[in-house]
C-alpha cells in the first residue's frame, strides 16, 4: 500500500466514504507491478491506481464492489496470458494474488491509514498488515531502519498476539530493516487441535540508498548523472570549495566541502552509512585517498571503488597495507574502479563504474555480451540484500495501440 | 584550430590587430589537450584559449611574441613532468610539439580564417595546413564526409603543389572523412638532389555520430539520457504518436513518429547513416523489429543491438534467417542487447547497453572488473575508426589548490 499516498489522503478526507483496498499479496512470473502494490476501488465504482496496467482491473473491480457490499475481505487469484502480459510491456505471463479489504471509518485500519497519510510521500516507513481472511490488525513503523528486534516484537503483539509476536518479529525483521516487501506465513498455535495459518504483508520503505562520490572532477560530474538512474541519492564531497561550488556539479543531490575522511567519519557517526551505500573515491590523490579508504574499508557498504592508474593503485595498496587495514578488507576494494570496457572519456569511465556497481549486485554477472553467453538475461541469482528495490515496475501503462 | 571559433571571430574583427596562432602538432604520453588544439597570443600579451592547462603557457607566450616580432613561424618542443601533468588532472607526464604562426591581415591564411569564422561553431568542416617551417598554404573543406578523393586532390594543389597533391590526398583522406585529426609527413621531390620534408596538419570535424533508438518505452527513456555522455546525437523513432509525444522523451535530440523501417530507409537514402552510427532496437515487437533489422543488418554501422528475452531472440533469429539476411550479417547483431550485468531496472538495462557500445569500440575490452585483471586500464588496442573522437580532453582546468 506504500505506493499510495495522496490518493489515500483524498479518499480519507471524503468523509463517510467507504472504499476497498485491493493489494497484490502474491506474484508468479512477470507482473507489471510488484508485491504490495495497492489500488483503491470506491463505492461509486471509480478506481484509483492500478494493479496490472489494464488486464485484470475489471475483475478486481467487481470483486471489490462485492466485498464492500458484504463488508467482508476477499482473496482472489488472477492469471495473465502472455498476450495480456505483452500488452503491458512484459515478455511472459504470470499470476497474482489480490487481497481485497473493505474500508470504512469504523475499520480497524482507520487510525493507521490516517497516521500514514500524515507522513510525506517519501518518508521512510514500514507497514505490517494481517492478510489471512477473517483477521485484521496492522502496525505502522516510522524510520524502520533504526528499529530493534525487541521493539518490533512489541509492536506486533496487537497484530499477531503475544504468543506469536517474537517469532513474527524475527521473520519480519530482515525485510523491515532492508526496505523490502514480502509476505510472512506462520502457523499459529491456537491451543486447540486446529492450527490456523497466519499471514502478514510486510512493506518497508527506507530512505533512498546513497552514492558518495569523493573528488570534484569531470569523472564525478558524469557519474553524478548516473546516480539517480540507479536509484541513489548522491553526495559529492571535496575539500576544495573552488571546485565543489562549480555549477557543473548541480546534478548532485547534496554537496559537501570538507576533507573526505572527516565527512565520512561524521556520516558514519550519524548512522547515515549502511549496507546499501556505494562509495566512489575519485580524488586521485593519496593525501585524500588513504585516510578516506582506511575509514571506508572498515565499514560494511555495498560497493567501494577507487580510481587511479595501475601505478597509483599499486602505491595505494602499499600505503593501505602499511596502515592497519587487513588483507581481507582490501579484497573488497574495487581498485582500479570500473569494468574493463577500455573506457577513455569521462562519460565512458562513469558508465564503466556504474556497470561495475550493477554487476556487483549479483553474484552471477559476467560482464560478457549477452549475445555471446547462454542462460537467462537476469534473475540467475537472487539479488543480494544490499541492492535497492529493483522490482520490474512500469511507471507508465504501455499498451501498444498498433498491436 | 577547430577548437577555436568565437575567439577567432573576435580576433579577426579587431581590425589591424596581429596575433599568433599556437597549435599542438605533436603529442607523446598524456597531454591535457589533443593534437590540433590552438590558442591565440595577441600582440598586447593577452592569451585566448589554452594548450596545457597552465604548465607551458608561459613559455609558449614568450615564443609567440618573438614570432610576432620577427614575423616568422616557429616550432617548439615542451615536456611535462609527472608533477606538472598531475596538476592538470593527468596521471603521467608527456611532451608536446607546438607550431606557432604569426598572423596579420596580409597573411596567406587570412582568407581561410575569415571563411572558417563565418561557419557555425559545430558545422562539419575540415582544415588542412602546412606546418613545415618556411612554408604556408591551407585549405578549408565544408561537409568533409561527402568529399571524394579526386576533389581532395584538387583542393590540395595550392597547398602542396601539383606533383604531390595525389599522394597527399590519399594520405589525408581517411582522416578527413572520419572526422579525425592528425599530421601527415611526406618527402617532397624538389627535382634537385635535396629532398624536403613537407608536413600537413589535418583537422576534421564531422557532424556528431548518431544513436538511433527505436521503440518509445522506459528503456529508451533511460538510454536517451546516456547518449550525450557518449558523444551521440540521439533520435527516438516509434510509429505511435501517443508514445513519441510524451514529455519523458525530451532528452532526445530528435523524435520521429514513423514506422521504424521506413524512417531508417529514408535516413539511409539521405546519407545520414554512417560507420559511426549506433542503432538500438528496443521495439520488442516482431512486426517492427524484423523489417527494421533486415534493413539495418545490410548497413555498415558501428553497433546494432536488439532487445528481447532469450525466447524473443530465438524467434527473431529464425525470422531473419527465413528472410534474406546472410549468416555473416547476423553475427554482427547484438541480440539480446547489452552486457551481462544481471540488469533488472530500466536504468540498469540502459547502462548495460551503453557499456556494450563502449566495449565494442575496442577489440580488447573484457567486461571484467579492472581489479581482477592485469594490464593497462585503457589503450590496450587502438580505438577503431568507428568510435567518435575520444581524446582525453579536459574541458576545465583542474589545478588542485591543496596540492
């Protein structure tokens, strides 16, 4: 439901209005929208949002009006043919499970939705909801990346009961703190012979992952353009204000004029460096590089690369070894930075760096031309937890009118 | 001298002013500006442009004032230390040869410079100049990509004499028509026992190489952002105006709403497709793909790639084989398009395509992480003639003030 925000606000202020929330709670094959996507079906028949880009909206609409009529949640299963899938820009068919919950101002979720809609649309937040039929209960967690397991278990007591809250918290925790969406099934011991299944939809949105670029030069200028394409909020840091103030770095989301290692130290202390953070050291000067890399190599980040010729690389490694950096940490350093594309211009070099950052998100990327290797184009390995949300997600509905 | 334009205009209109043109006519090692770069030294001591980002401007300045004083051309040789080179953002030192020509309104180059400065700053143009000391002579060629060898030989008669014009034309031709810069040395038979050396600086600027993207979708939207980083002028073509008119494609330099194969056919007929052209087929629909690829595969272009799953790829290859496309042409097709980065999102896929375009400019790019292989980071193989101008060229002078 985190895909909705303004839409929920509008629905909530329409006093006395009732609507149904239809949410994707299971996917199989290619689907146009990821798990957790919701749309609203109003009692007057209007729809806000989309679950499928058109293929199944009609059927969801009918089921939602029925759920509103009887004030009972429902769960539906829909399949897409390959032709339907292609019409919305996918290459093969798939299935989705949709949970449909009627909602009125007397619904148990009312308070949570009101709180959620008071947040900003990009605020870090997690939402946990019961989606097994006949149950309700939900909780909203601001700033989920700072949550402890104990705190989560406390928050889950009203949702799953005291007995199951520890187990549920353990299962939900990694999704919550890594900003991912998933469903959790757990058998619920009711004390009788019967064992009920309990199902939770866990949605979590963290602040965007960060790309820190050190060194205000032409390579940084080009790399800054690529950061948003890969889902990163970018920071450019350089000690020299005569460089950082140049308008050519305007693509940076944030610019810091500080000694690189002092800046990184402050960010670490403030808890703003995490396992999704990407660090590119383009300073190309040992007096900046060495203290910065020494500090960065002690962190668990998604990617750490440093620019330089083979000669600079060799002397850098010597300097780092002479310091206290252990050999195991040095192996994580991408130096010289980038894939071997025989890149020459700053634009080419920036793309070789971005390509390496992408490739390191998967353990099976080869860097070969796809034409020259066999096997699936993507999805050979599960993405690691360090990657930002990468579900294939069409922001626009693309129905080729010539088909 | 093609790096100067407005500056020349200004110098020329300053009636009666005399200035010297200092031009890089030889390079060795890393140099901040490529062969052919010129700067102007005015008689009052002011300088327009830069040859080195600061290291040698002082020495060039003194030599140029001396050349103006005696109204004689000079040739100077300058070396950079590694420290000098680093100060302007290079990783190692180098040498440059500089040709310094005094210029007054009575100079033989006067007419040519006036004509050149009447062009637009990005117009395709070639300039050939004698740079052996004691000689002069030059010629200016608009639209050099359409020149024939015979026409070039005619144009060179006033520059090198009738006897040498055919040989000179043969040597200059490939530089001229591929938009590259270089120097040509040829022994000149003077009829006596002495053999003089004759040297030409050949500069050629073509219209920027083109990237044609077929299929107005989210992948195209992302790839369009990368085209200028790689030096391409981009065109987006799709048959459906409801797509091509969307503002999200505003990054395209040019948009065409036409059936893809009809558009490509018209561009071929108009002579606007050449060996530097990159074609990315993202239409993902056989009724567009097959006629388009059949036509594109018959052209000599720098890169041709087509998007699709393994299944789409197999059926596409079957369809193309069933047509008249020979197996040798099919081997040039990059399908599925892109490097294997395990890319998932449209931004990642676009970067995997750009990375493949860069890698295919060199025969030795491996796509491996630079950290995991040995050997030089770039320059293992000479770039092919299909690549756009890629000389390492600092647009801004970067002198780290903290060094």
